[in-house]
C-alpha cells in the first residue's frame, strides 16, 4: 500500500531539491535517512523531514513495518515564486526571485512488489 506525505512552500529552489532527491530515490527509508544525515545541503534536511513524515503516516495510519518501507516515488514541484526588489545604482531596481518548492514522497511496502 502506498502512503504519501507532502511538504509545501519550502523556501528552496526545486532544482536544488531534485539534486538531493535523485540520491535517495528507490532506497529503503532507513538507508535514505542515514544518507541524508551526512549531506551538507539545506534541501537534505527538508527531504528527510518529508520522508520521516511519510514513514510515520505508514506506521501510525496503516500499521506498516518501518523496516520494510521503500521510497517508491519522490518528486519536487515548483511552488509560488516570491518576487522582491532590490535597489540599484541611479535609482533603478532589480527583481529578486525567491522560489518555493512542494516536496512529495510516496513510500510503499516491499511485500506488495
């Protein structure tokens, strides 16, 4: 059975999050969390939070065994972009784009495969 967790409006670019996700895609949950603990990227902490949430949902809501959970799907969608302006020389202003990301993790039981 597939169990899902979504973290929305994370203030990191989707491209940066996808680089971290590619490392853990298809891994067992425990191994993925151990791998993310040693990654220096800020996105690794947010991805780990979402994986922990999906594992907790599976354990609590569906009474699945955490040791048998595998990351089946993991993806990052683009959220809304916060647009800010920064003053520049001669009275001009440049636009600053602050992208957000929606992280989705779907874990599955190994026994179903």
